């Protein structure tokens, strides 16, 4: 059973997501580098005045302000890339943690006694193997539960006869339940 609702197979979301992830990271780091370059280019390329004293004064003034300008521009670059990385990480966390929280919610409803239906992921989530394994486990648990109830109903039905038959059937049913439950230990 496919973990995606209404889908026949894996939509190759993993490859597409990682391609988009790397593309966004390269684009944001490239944009940040371009902005840093343009800022330094505009700061360092004003026309110099004529005359030796004026050039000396302009370069001297440029040297005094260079350290704070470079520091602030690199800080802005790092903050820009940190914001892009944070956005990418939050998006990645959403695509992994979302199905896990959904599985937790389904397990909570199962523990409260509600019947469990198969769990489906949103399109683009990144843990289809976990969801498929969960759905297979829940299907197996449903089948085992049907077997357990069938064994108990059969023993209960045979208990309507005499006391010795009831006792023998209950012991047989308990032994069969013990073998059926042994795989969950």
C-alpha cells in the first residue's frame, strides 16, 4: 500500500525535494555573495579626486572606515545565509516530523480504543518507509486480533456444552492464544 493518499506509487519526492533543497541553498548563497560583492564594489570604487593630497586623504579616510564596513557587510552576509539555512532546516524538519506526529496521533487513537485506519502522508513528506512499515504492522495486528477473537468466540461457543468440554476448549484456546501472542514478546 502506498503511503500517499490517492497515489499509485512513490512520486520520487525524495529526489525532487533534495534537488530543490540544494538549488535553494546554492541560489541563496550565490545571491548573498553577489550582494556582498556589489556592496564592496560600490564602496571601493568611487572616483578619486585630482591631486596627490586629495587622493592621499581619500585613501586614508577609506582605510579608517574599511574595517567596520567589511565587518558589518560580512555580518549581514552571514545573517542572510543563516536565515536561508534556518528556512531550509525548518522546511526539512516539517517534512520529517509531520508524519511522525501524525503516527503518534494515530497510535494515541488506537490506544484509546478507536479502530485504526491506514495512515497516509502528505504529498512530499520524506519518511514513506516508516509510514509503510507502520501500515503493514497495523494490518498484521488487525489480522492477529481477528484470529484472537475467533479463537475466543469458538471457545465461548463450545462452552455452551458440558463443563468438561468447556474447560478443555478454554485450555486449548489459551494455549493457542499464547502461541499467537508469542510473536509480540
